[in-house]
């Protein structure tokens, strides 16, 4: 039986098992879901065992565990390491979901006429890493596993992968591989497949502005005492100028500028501005002056407020000057920016622009380095050939605006260039209500991953 025939025969089961995983609310950011995160790890372990892995174990860390698995058929053959994560983003705000986020449903959409799975984690990253588990099962089940394979599936990606570096450093020999596959990115479209060759880094900050020692009556004290919310808004507003250029001193000092030729090649990727605006229901785009939308999200650093709060937000009115105001701010970074340096620059600058009427605290939550991977490696060529085989079209190399901090870690410590082999779409509502993942994407992903193994072995033997 061929790999494709095995997948077709087991199609319903492969889909139902993914739906079962999606029902586990493995939200790593919220302690109330702690037991569910551990339950998801157990599910992944059992899935690897069912797929045919000889080793499948839950490896404890200081936080949530890492699931390790392997199938070694011949130490002399090439080895593929698969990375993914079983934790998911919080589903808030629940009221904006059309269906409960942890009760997956399949619905047809204009972009996914064959149906899409609506659930938190469907695209990021349960649906995508689970393709690799099912590809392993299909290759073993059809008697056609061309390479050794290892799995490292973590449970803390959505909160900064705090314990992954320690695990990697302590298990470098065990994790040794010829190539690393990561399916946690997206492609341009089903008709224009692509492979991500660049990711932005990130520094994630939280700021606290304090005025008086308690909430105050806005009539008695308004106009005489600083309002932390007003001050915070003004401080945040000053972080960019009228051209959307970030004003933090030294912020752009190490930014790697692309040549005109590199920028031209980047902008050759299919992109329709009107379609982009229509999908987002916006009248116009917004960003740093002098750059296209593709450049703004792929090769330029950004600073965005992810959340801001303070004062009274309940029903009705409460006329107070709040004692405190807070904001969470992320900065997406590009080569060769160092996220530790950027976090320090941000903290120093933010404190320096605060008026004497308030006190300011700045906290660094987490961050990660930007990464660029080669489009001329054997791994990339194998991924390119596999996608051309299953999609009928050669994939386009692209740069993506998101961050996967561990890519740079893998490059440095494991000495392998990861292949960013994602099958989601940018319309899949990652991190948002109504996150979804195409059923067709899921199955073509399984087929393409199996094809990658075949092409990677063939190219490695040349």
C-alpha cells in the first residue's frame, strides 16, 4: 500500500484524532489550565506510540514537559528532527467566537470550500505538528519510512519557551539530526505554496505607571494630580513619530538593511493590496513610511501595544483617577537586532520620558532572536521538491512577520538549518477568535511531509 493510499484509508481516523487533541484546552499562559496542558502532553506521547515510534516519553522541565519521540530505522541513514508545540494561546474573548473554542467544528468557508476546523490551536500549532505524527504513521504503515525521525514537541511556546533552551543544551547528542522540520508558519495560499526563509524576533514588555497611592475622586483631584492612564497613553504615543518610525534611541542601530535587489525579489511574491484590505475589513493599510506591506511585516521591526488597562471598566460609571495603568507591548525584531539589547533600550527610554508626577516600572516577559534560513540547503531543496510534487507548483521563498524564537537556538546549538514547512494561511485567525485550519491543508500537509522524507533521503545520497 502506498503512503497516499494509507492516508486515504485512514482519513476519518486521522481527522478525528486531531479533533480529540483540539478538545484539550492546553493554554500554557493560564495556570487554571495546568492539568489540561499535562493532558495534552500525554495525548501527544500516546499518539507517537500509536504512530509507531520506538521511543515516546514525557520529559519533565521546570515548567510544562517536552514530549520526545523517535523511530531509528538505521543509524547510517539521514535523521529528521520534528519540532512543534502542543500548548495554545488563550481563547479570550470567548464571546467573539462563533462556536466554543475547544469544541471543534468543521465549516466550509470561501477560502476553505472543503471545510475548515474551527478551534483554538487548530492552526497554531496542533493541526500542523500533528501532520508529522500522522505522516510518520502513514510511512510506517505503508512500509516506506526513508529516514530516521525524532520528535521534540513542547508545551511552552506560547509563553516564551522558557525551558526549551535548557532541554536542548542538555540533550544535544540525543537531538542530533541532519535537518529540522517546523510546521508553525503559513504559506501564501493553496494555489501559491511558499516556504518561509525568514522570521522576526521579539521582545515582549509590560509597563506599569503609578500616580497616587489610591484611586482618587475625579472631581476632587482631577486637574491637580496626574492620571496614570493619560500619562501612559501620552508616553506610548511618543514611541513612534508621524512616519511610524520608532523613536527609541539606538533601536535601528543594528537593523540589517536589504539591498534594492533583495527588496525587489521579496516584493515579487503574489500580493493584492485590495484583497488584503477586504479580508481585514480596513479602508487602508498603515505602517512605516517608505516600505511596502510585504516589507513592513517581513523585514522591518515594529512596536505594538498588545493590551492596555487601568481604572474602572465595569458597567455604568465610576468617576475615579486610577492609581495605576498598565500596558503590554511587543516589538518584532529583524536581523541583526538582539532582543536583550532592545529590551534594555526600551526600559531605559520609557523610564526617561516619564514625568516626575508618576512612577514607572518596566518588566521584560520574554523574547527571541530573528532568524534567516538558507534556501539552498539540501533540506530546503527537499521541501521545495515535495511541495512541487503535491501542489503542482514550485513554492516561493518568503519572509514571515511572526516569531519562533527557538529557530535561532536550533541553528546555534544543533548546527542544523530548520525548514519552516508551514501549511496554514494568514487568514486562519491565529491568536484570534475563530481560529481555523483547512481540512485540505491538513491532509496535503501529511502527504507533503511524507514526500519530503523521500526527497531528503534521495538528495542526501547524491
